[in-house]
C-alpha cells in the first residue's frame, strides 16, 4: 500500500510539477552539445562522441551479430543459475539478525516443589548476572502453565522446563555484539552442574520455533512412541544438532488399580464401594459441602487417612467392610505400575509427538531437513505413523508457493496491459524477459556478498524487481515504435532508440542503486547528532532486500541496454529471412522449370523427320 501511494505521488510530481519547475529553473546553459546534436531526428547517432558514441558503436556491432548475442545472453543466464545451484547456501525463513533479547529455559526432572524449582533457576540467574553485554534479566520459576517468554509466542518450551529467564542484551550501545554475548552465556551455563539449558534468541520475524521440527501422528500409541524414540536417538547422534527434545511424557510411574469384579461380587461389593475405600488414602471421600460466611464458593468436606497412612503401599494393607466382615482390599484389587502419562496431545484427530532440535551452525536447518527426509524414507517406519516436517520447513514451502503465485499473477497482469498498449506479442515477451535477467542478477548478489538467503526478503525483492526492471524495456520499445512510425528503418530505429534512452535509463538505475547502497553497507547517518555509524541490529533488516534490488536492477539494466536493441529487430529479420527463403525456393522452382523447358526443346530438335512422300492416294 505504501509503495502504491509513493508511486502515485511520484507520477503526479513527474507529470505536473516537474515540467513547470523545469521551465523556470531548468534551462540549460548556452553552447552546443555534440552528443545531443547527434541524437537529433536527422542526425546519425554514430557521430556522437565520448562514451555515448562508444555505446552506439557497440550496439551497431551487436545488431550485426544477433545469433551470437542471443546465444551469449542465454548461456550467461543459465550459467548463473547453475552456479547458484551447485553452491551450498545457508537459508533462513526470515532473517538472522543480531539478537536483542534471549531466552534461557532451565530443564530438570523429578518431583520438584516450586521452591526447589526456584532454587535451580536462581543458580542459572546467578551465573549470568553481571556478565558483560547482559543488560537485564527477568526470571520465572515453575513448570506449570504456558511459557510467557516463549520465543515463538506459543507454549513450545521444553516439556521438562522448571523455569525460564528473559535476558535483555546490551546491543544499542554499538559496543557489544548480541551474538557474541549469547555465545558467552552458553559457555557460562555449560559450567553449571546438574542442570540442562536451552538458549534461544528471540525471533524478530514470523515465529517458526526450532530449526528442525518433526511431527509424528498416529492412533497407535506404541508405534508412535517407538518412532519418536528412533528419531530422537538419530538426532542425538548428529553433531550438527543440539538442544534436541521431544514431547513424550516425562519418565515416571503411576499406579493403576485393576478391580476383579467377579471376586468383589463374591464379597457383596461393587465398584463404587471399592472406589470409596481407595479414596481414603488419596484425595478423600466426599461427605458434604460447606459455604463459609465470607466466601461465595462451597468448600468440600472430605474424609481421608492421616498423611502418614496415605501412600501407594497402604493399598496393600487397606481393609474394607463387607457382609462377611473386614477383608483385605488386595483380595480383589491389584496395584499395577505403568508409565506415567502427564498429558495427551492431539492434532488433526490423532495423537501427536513432536521431535525438535536446533542446528549448531546458524542457517543450516534447510539442508539438515532435506537429509532427515532422506534418512526417514529409508527407515522402517510403521505405516500407522504419519511423519510431517513443520516449523521453518513448512513455512518456507508456504512462502515459496505464495511468491510463485504472486509473481505469476503480476506477470499475467503486466502482460495484459502491455499487450493492450503494444498490440504485439513479441514486444510483450521481450518486456518480460527483464524479470528473468533481474532474477539472475539477484542470484549474483547472493553468490558474491550475502552470507545466507532470507527466503522472505529475497522473494520480496524478486517480486518488487519484476515491477521495476520492465520499465527500462517499456521505454526502449515505446521509443523504437515511435521512430519506426517516423519512417526510419528497423536498424536505424534500434540504434537511435539505444542512443536516446541510455541516459534516462542509467540515471534512474544509478539513483536507485546509490539510494540503496547505505543499506547494503549498513551505514546509519544521524543528521541530528552529525554522526555516521556502521552495523547494528536494526541495519541488518534491510541488507537482503537492498542487495536483491541493487544487483537485480544493475545486472538487468546492463543486459537490457545491450540485448534489447538486438532483439527488437527479431521480427523484421525473421520476416526478411522468410522472404529470402521464399524467393530462393521460388527461384529454384523457376530455374528447374526453365531447365525442364530447355531440355524439352532440345529433344524436339534432335528428333528425325520423315520427309518421304506418302503413298499415292
């Protein structure tokens, strides 16, 4: 929306205000400009001097070699994409910017009280407090509830979390580096014994969670747990992954009471009576409710054994009254230990277990995910278990589909408008080739200066370039059509078009590139303080987008200025070539007919004539 308003305002400025201002303050000084004289309607552009004359002569030589120019252009673009495809790249869904905040999840297992959990979190807090680059620390202890400081805004904290820290990093001073501070925190916490920690920088863009996220869905609990164990062991064995976790229930034991109904019936008991007896050593038997005068809610009145008699082993000694007298509860109730299930998570109608991990090397998640897909495909995974890759991998696929759809829709709409204006399919195709050239330029920028690929920023840059670079071809094609209508030959019109339009094309491209260069080099200019700084967390946001636009626009402009004048002549040359081929075929046919007629005449001359008189009639 902002871009639409900016372009609309610039159009009004260019069509209304600039002509008026130019007539008042834009008069050129006296004197004759030989370059401008060479661009006059009745002049030869090749007579221009300086760099303009050199460019015109280059265009003339390229026009004389259309097949070679076309071949070199196509091979160059293909070679660039092959260069990109043969190189391994780090990839991020959004950006890998310098962190300003970080999260530390303190992990421990066992039946810990809140006070014990707080003491563990304090150990982590004490290890970090006072570190260079740490500005502020907020602490939360307790494993219940959702994570209020979760990196992706959800409850994706590790299942065995007993506390968490939110750390504000001192990055605004320009002295401390957030990445280096985070590495120092990781090293410091590794020295704390008896605890495990998970450290994550706060995500600045769309939340995606950990680098590798695998969701396992099934209704078969046994197959689900075995598959999760298999994948978890593989992730733990990889040296390029760290902070591996899964959402299986924490190790623990719970007792399940199995009642023999038939045996209980022999003693005249039912399930409700057995349950009431068991409640005496658990939460208590509800005997009534009471509402105090100072309260609005009722309070339960329960009866249960003293604390010293409430244990799992007390079930074996518990006796229950029956018509036959008091008998041990163990006669018809069996206490069976089973794995504890603290929670059951379902997704899309099935039980789900998530296996997650972070990469040791930032930006390597996409490559590792592809390796894991191949590894999982070769494993004997039960058919009842569905394996999904989620997180950044799923978001990247959605982003790629969106950008592809947006680019195709934009190209289609531009093609309709251009066809309406030019009424020429070839010129529409020629205009849209600038998009391919700009994409090749973006690839060159990635290869030369970008340490990783931001899928959202690079995709946005390619889509934005598609609407910018076609302007150069539109200007050239419109000028070419106008010169043709003035009576110039196609060759003369192509050369004159290149000579007349190179200045405005270079000016618009140059001003755009110069305006974006400070973003690429991360230069911050403070006009109020009169200072210039380089780097910083905020400046990293625009490096990817600016690099895509600068290299895409620069490369496509060079290609357009050299190739478009040659390709403008393609329809005329094809028509001429077809005419010559037609004339050649016609000439061969006429020559063949003449030879045939000549051969027929010669045969008639060589045939003997019978001059004898006929018989007397």
